[in-house]
C-alpha cells in the first residue's frame, strides 16, 4: 500500500489542484497536472482530450479479464472561494468547492499503486472526467469514438458528502441521484411606448401565468418513483426603463425527477404548458435545454462488490438519506456497465458542497484509495 511519504505527496498534489481550479470545459491545465503527476506510473495506454479535456489511464493485466473503470472529475465551480486555508483558490471567482480535487487525487494515488503492480488480469481504466458540474462531461466522454477502446464492464465512483460522519460511507442499491435539466423559455412579443401598451405585445401576463404554472408541475415531496420538482431559478422582462412596455421575457427553471422516464414526461408537460400560454398571449416561444443530467442508479452487482470491498477494508457503512435530490452525471456510465457510486462522509459539521468555504478533507484520500484498490483486486486479482 501507500507509504506516509506517498500520502504527503498526494495531499500536496490536491492542494496544488485546489489553488488552480478550472470550470467545466476549461480543465486543460488540470488535465496536464494529472498527466504529469501520474507519468511515473507508466500506464499502458493514455487517452487525452477525451470528451473535452478528459484523461484516461489504462493499466493492463497479463491475462484476459473484465475492464474496471474508476472515475473522478476534473472541474471546479464558478464560485469565489471564501476561505483562509493556505491552499485556497488563486483564480478569482472560481473554486474547488465540490471536492473534485480530492476525487482526482484518489485516482492519482491508485495510479501510483497500479504503476508498482499491475492487475493480474483484465484492465483498469482511471478516468479523469471533464465537465461534471454542468452535466455535459459523461455524455461527451461516452460519445467520443475513442471510448470504444476502454468500454468498461464495471464502473465505480465516489463523492464526498458533508453531513455524514467523516470516513463513513453510504452505499445503497437502486436510485442514488435524481435526473435534472435546466429549461430556458424565451417569450417574444413587441415593444411599445409605456403610454400605449395596447400597441405592443407584452409578455407580462404570460410570465405571470408561467411562474405558478411551472411550479405546479412538480412540487417536490417524498423521493418515490413519482417524485418531480420544478425550481424557478431566474426570470427577467423588458429593459430597465419606465417608458417602454416590454416585448421580451425569459424564465429559467430546473426540472427534477427520480427517474429518466419521469423526466421525459415532465419535459413534455412543461413545454406544452409554455406553448399554450405563449400562444394565448400572441407571443413567440423559444426554448433550450441545459445542464442535462440522467438519473443515477446503483446496479445491484456493482453495489454488492463495492460494499464487500468497503467491509474488507474496515471502512464503516452506515444508512443514509438516499437517494439524493442532487444530480450526478456518473449515472450515464450505467448504460454501458455495472455501475455504482458511494458517498464518503466529509464530516457532520463541514460546510456544504458548493458553499464558498468548502474544502475536501484530506483524511478521505487514503480510505478512498483503499476501497477502490480492494475492488480492483477483487475483480482482477
């Protein structure tokens, strides 16, 4: 296993990543840092610029066997870090406030172990995925023609989770994260003088109807298969002036369901409602979809293997409030492999994910490496 000196170098590596965060789609420097740090492990294959700035390191056994993919994320958030840690972000308005720097450090530690001893059989693929935060990264990796070279039989990931005891893990079979998607609606009519609003076509009434109408489509509640929630995130109308009756408005909403089938139905209903209201008011409607996350479901086979690895490493498993309303684009790998994601407690009193003062606990690096390394050993020897 890793020595104390290895862990010290890994912690320093995470701190270096933390200082230089890059948002989704712009992780070129982070990818270069990963490649430089893992170069000594001499992977048998390296895929770069995978689905954007993604990096895949491949370690081969000497006999045939399954392909096991372990995934982390490269990207940070467009949120200014408000922290006094020595390794705080040096990039204004950007911070590793979801812990992806820690997840990638865990994979870098795995690379070090695999460089010293390859699996007996099959292949290990360490995937440093781009653009998780906006939901585009996993889809882009899967759509990259080179992904066919590393198609996995099994896929595993972890995410840190504040609110759980440090180092304790929640891992349940079945739904793990909700599907979600952002919907932008643009309503276009015609401006007019504020003294003559009847000579224009204002979107005001449509906007006033859409706000409660969209919210009524999904009001949250228990996370049953029928769960659906619509969250309004932004609305604007017209120019900031008193002399103009507006001719344009936008409303943004996040749609959330427990299942992909539920999401398909909610999308259709939201668009139908918007079109009906726009037509009744004489407006043109345009729409676009953003931050598209599929539901994340833990496969029973992969979940059983992951739980066994955690138990073998004496990493405590606890019951948790699952599934999560938050989304996670790792779910897309479940279409190609037996896939499971575990949630590692980051501390009961740790700032929440996406808080401006969040910092990944370095104490999770070693157990994360141990859990994944045990999984690899179990499946590939």
